C-alpha cells in the first residue's frame, strides 16, 4: 500500500498484434511473447522504485567496493559469454 491509500499495480501488456499466435494470455498478463513491455499504472511510483534500487546499489558499492566490483565483473562476464 502506498501513501494516501494508493495502490500501485504493474501489468505486462503485449505490443505485438492480437493475431500473434506465439502470445499466450493468462489473467491479463502475457507470458512468452517476444514483444512485452511493462506498463505501470503509477509511473511515478515505478520510477521512485528504480531510484531507490540505484541508491541502495550506490550505498552497497560505497561500503563494499571490492565485493561490488567482483559481482559487476561476474555479471559482465556472464552477459558476454552467451
């Protein structure tokens, strides 16, 4: 629950045409469609969540620089290995 009683909900919506035979719809969400984007009903809430994650990441980097560097290298290596 958000301040002021607002409720933030996110849903996946297909940006492919409705005739896409590969899209499988289940309770309003698209599962297994190659063209899916996240649509936030409260965009500001979503953006604030991203900012909060970035701040947490920066705090972790400040306190644990060596661990953060090693983890970043591991993620980079995994992304380039595939």
